[in-house]
């Protein structure tokens, strides 16, 4: 099963900026993915930055001793002692959004697509004949009806593709979020989301609807390159991103998010900054004063760079410290 957490649209946009700038900086070796700790009125919250797609778990990036296995999962060297202790001391795992099973997800997306199909120029009008053939072939593999694609705007198509996967998708490419949900379920922790499907689709529409048709087409074409082959999880550019994440190089990751904000400010504001604000309000209303401890696991792009969730927490007076 592939969930909404596995692909993460923000990563598509970030990758677009990486390629625009020709970045290829090596992460600092020997450390681990970033983990922060917050204590408030006797409650504790751990914030872990994830990546939504991982290369084959046996790859060189993850080859370390004492890799952790739980409930028949692959080795996960990024599951460090600090992260395990955080889960040991928590009652709840918070993720970006609760996963939906394949049928429920596709039905919900199809319904949303039908409602929003007239919001913009149909994507088909912005693609060449060859590009359309690739689009329909990929849609068939995902179970997306051709009738939706014939009238849907670029954002709707982007939402459909980014939140589904080919039916034969390789489970080894699932993200860190997925495996944390598996472990939380195994530990019998409560699992909750910071947003729902409508929240996410609205953020996407807010971002892309403000772009010109040509820019919308560019965003989708970059998605085609990223998700449909040219920039796979085995591509050196993508694996470099994974190395930066796995080594905890938040300085370089933050710099890339700054470039993301510079080159795509509308998308960054709607899909990163605004969602971070909404998540913080959710945390304050429901989680930071409920008497329980939680582990929050969201894409690393939300915890570094401008308007990050970490910075927003600090601006509101919370004491947040990085512990890994």
C-alpha cells in the first residue's frame, strides 16, 4: 500500500529548484537525520524530519551496523537510539496526514478532481502529443480514469499522480514516514495527522492556481521527470538529497529550501509556510496541552529553511533544541 505520505509534493518542487541551480553538495558524514526536542509544561514533543521516498533499504546510504528491524520491516539505520527512546516515551505518533488505503484514496482524489476540474486550463492543452501519451500510460498503471485527465487542470493531475503509485510499486521505496507508522502501530501508539486530504489539496490549489499556465505546465513536467523515470530514487541527484537527509545536514537542506522560496515563492508560501502555520495552530490547540507526549514526523523540508516549523515554535516562545 502506498500512502499520501510516501511521495510528498514538496519534494518534487524542491528537486526542481535543485536542478535549476545545479547543486551537488556532499552531506556531512557520520551523523543521523535531524531530531529536535520540545518540553512544555511537563509534556514532551519530539520532531523528526523524514524523507518521503527512500532508495532500496539495502543501499550503501543505509549500510550500517545494528540496523533496527521491527515487525518484519527492512533494516533502518536511520532509526537511531534517540529516535527509539522518543517513541518509547510517547503515546502518539503525529504525521502530516493519516494514510488512506488505495481504494479510499483514489475515490477521494477522483471526487476532488471532479469538483475542481473546471478551475484551470486542462493539462492536455499544455502538453505535446508525446507528453500526453506518457501521461495516459502512467495514469492507466495507477488506475486513474482517462476521463478525469481530459478535463483536469495541471494541479488536479499533479494531486492524483503524487498521491498514488503504480500498482506494482516497489515497497522498498516507501518513505521513513511509512515505516514509522508501521512501528507505531506495532507499539500500539495512537497515530494522528496534522491535516486531512482537503487541507492538502487546498494548499496545492492555492499554490499552483496563482501560477501562469506555462508555469503550471513546467511544474507538472518536472513531476513527470521526477516520478516517471528520469529522476528515480536511484538517480544520483536524488540519492544526494537522501545523503543530506541521512547525515543530518540541515544547513545545506535549509539553503536549498531558501532557493526553493526564491524561485517558487507562491508555491513555497502555500505548500510549506502556510501549512507550517496551520500545523502549529493544530499542535497548540490539540497536542501541546493534552497531558501526553508525542513524536511528530514530517518531511524535513518543513523543519528547515525559511518559516520552518522549528522557527515558528521558537518565535512563539517554545524551547526547542536539536538532540540529533
